[in-house]
């Protein structure tokens, strides 16, 4: 018991483990572990042949964290800011540092608005969103949907029922919101 | 080219996109020959990582062939077969100069709290990822490495994240000979962390999960003792009893933001996105480790605050160590372990999915259908 100085249980001996586990103890000495010491000053080890990298063009409109002095010399160009979600995200970047909860919560709000905007935009494109194929739910049929979910004591069974609601929720809410907006506009027009 | 594209939480599809172009003199364009879906991609897929924009291509585990190089690239040429670490990094900033490649300061304008990662939202720099036919690889002289002739593609792709991250997690545990190590999560990273703990001299390795097929893999692949936490009212108490009421010397959180086991934490994190992830595995790690022990955190969490039991961590005198893995630093030693037969990363691969069926692949992986542990993506299978 830990109430005395000795370890309260016995683990197998090194010889026993060496016989059973391939490579047991190969990195027993911390000096053999690649990330020991954690910080090791060796600027020549990386293959970089610059002190400060040449700067990637196009950073003029690029959003950045307030905690950066400038846009980093290299950056991703995956999806530029656009629409209402872009305005929310730009506000989050320009107003709040990473230390503020508002920064991250606004970005998450921007994500939700982006998803709604993009769904709406898809309906005026040649390829509208398809909630069936895009969720991959069609794979259920061929990949053991019953045996994967039952007889395994899965803890996530308690919340799997929520997933369809989260996916379908915005789709179900959209017509309700549309009818409400229409009613409001009619009332305004009538008055 | 064809690429996976995010359309909002739980929704993705394959679209035609422009082939990426050289945007910086040290860029390379790589034709992807094999990719993978990572457990942490599910955080993006479920809408948990801030600033994940519709239209983004995910994928930070990939290998390929160099298609084009920028004018300042010296170490790679067209036709080279390369493995690319999931970290985007410059090799010359304050952090890279000290070996902290995953904390590079020159590649992610969107945040200072995290470095650059391929296909991992604008919070990680806004780079498109490798679940596509081509990908832009910045700092081509620094990140990629030629795949050795003797190495299988499936081993190589697992060396771009899952395997080195698990190995790194065992290092962060600072394991001493004979230590008892408990690993929370029997996904790919947890399996590699458990396996690597033996290399570092652990005396006992215990893996905790709730899926029996993953625990079976932990027993056969990682030689671990296992606990299915759904079989116990209180898994922490069980672990305490099983270690003579002491607790483990080292606890590794290899579950991260998606952890199951507490409905309240799951709803507030995974469903309502009010936390940077469900910290149940991290809290179990803090509770299950002995006083004065070490907690290694490999599980990925978002930057929003999480309800972590820090008071217990302080009162128990714990050392908590964490980071994204500086992948390339691990490669030489991992190459040796693979050549010596101590590790065979591809043993955990369960599914091989053509890129055009990637929406189904994400659903299978996310819903844990069909005994899925590690799905690979074949971008040119058609």
C-alpha cells in the first residue's frame, strides 16, 4: 500500500519483458529519445538556408492574429474571407487577441454562419448541397451498422441520436425562418 | 484535380479544384499517392475547430511524388518520392532553431498559440491538405524527406503523424524503467503510444477505451492490458485499485476533444462547441496518475477554454507535458525501430478508401463502423 515506502505492486522483470515485447527498453536511456532535451539550439540542423524567409506575396488583405507583429512570411491561401461570415471573422481577428474568449467564440460563430451561407449559395449554383451523400450516411449499409453499434457497450450510444438533429436542424429550421420572415414582411407591407 | 472539400459540420464532398501553384520560392507541389484520415480530422469534421471554412480541403497525413519545385528549392527535385510531416515549419525561427518545429512562428498568421498544419483550418494557417490529388508543400527544403527504398508506402504515410505522435507522447511521459503507464484512447495514436512505452522501458502498459475491437488491437498490437471503461462505474477508482491504490506513474491522454465517457462534457464540447473539446480523458489522466506523476497530453483540443481539473493537478504535484509532435525530429530513430522489426506502423490500417468515396470514409471512421481503426485514402484509385 502507498502508506508505506515500498511500491505496493510488482511489475514484471526486465528480462521477462525483454523476452515478450519486441524492442523492450531500446529507448530506455533518455539520450536515445529524439525529443530529449526538449529544446536543443541547433539552427543548422533543419535544412533552412535563410535567416528570415523570403516573404510570400499577397499579404495585404490577409487576416492575422493581433499577437503577430505582421503577416508571417508564409501563409495558407485556402479560403479567403467572404460574406457575413468573413465580416465576423475579420472583426474577431482585428479586435480581439488570442487571449480573449470573444476571439474564439466569434470565430466559431463565423463558422456556423459560413455553413448557412454556403448552403444557401449552393442552391443558386450548379451543384446544390446534398445532405444525404455529403454526410456519407450511405456507407452504413455495407459496413456493419448493427454489429458495430450493439453488443460492444459503446458509451457514445447515449448521444448518437443527437447527430441527425444537428445535421438536419438547420434544414428543418430554414423553412420556418422563411415563413416567419415572409409574415413579417407582409405585416409591414400591410401597415 | 479532385479534392475533398468541407461543406459544414458532418458534411463533405469531392470537388474539382485548381491544382495548387508555387506561391513562395521554397514551395513544392506534391502529387499525393497515399493519404489518411486522422482522428483529429474528426474535430474539424464535427465543427469543433474555430475558423474551419467551407471549401477547405483537409488532410495532414500524406505521401507523394514531387511534381514541381520553386526556384529556391535545393534538396528536392521533380520525381522524388517524399513523406511530408504534418507540421508546416520554416526551419529558421526562434522555435525551429531549438527543435520545436511544431511551434514554428513563421507559417501561421492566424495564431501564435499553434503552428502550421496542413488542412487543419485557418487557426493552423489556412493551408489546404493532402486529401486531394495535389498539395502545396511550403518550405520544401525543410519538411519533406525522401522515402527510403525499403519502406512501404503504408508505413511511410503513418510516419507523417500517427506513429511519431504516439512515440512522442511516450517521450513526454518521461518513462523510467519499470513504470506503469496508462493510455487513455485506443485509436491509432493511443496504440502507438502504448507500443512506444515499452521501447522506453515501461514495466506495465494499460490501455483504456470503450470499443472492444480497439481494445483487442491494444492487446495484440501493443501487448497492453486493457480496460473497457463502460464496464466500470468509476474507471479511475478501478485503476487506483489495480495499482495498489497508488495510481499509474505516467498517464497519456491520447483521446483529446472527441473523448466519450461523460455526457455533460460531450454535449457542451462536441455538440454545443462551448469548450475546446471534451476533457474527460484528460481529467481521468489527472485523476488516475499517482501524486508526483507525469501526464502526457497528445489528444488535440481546440483553443477555447475547457473544464479541466487543474486544482487536482496542482495539489498532486503533477508534471503535465504536451505539444504537437515535431515529426521530423522523430524519423531517424523510428526508421531504426522499423528496420529492427520493433514497429510495423501499417499493422493498424483497417480501411483503404478511394478519394471519391471519402464522405463515406469519414462517416465510417467517425461512427466507428466496421471495426475501423485507421482509414487510408487513395487519391488516384480510379
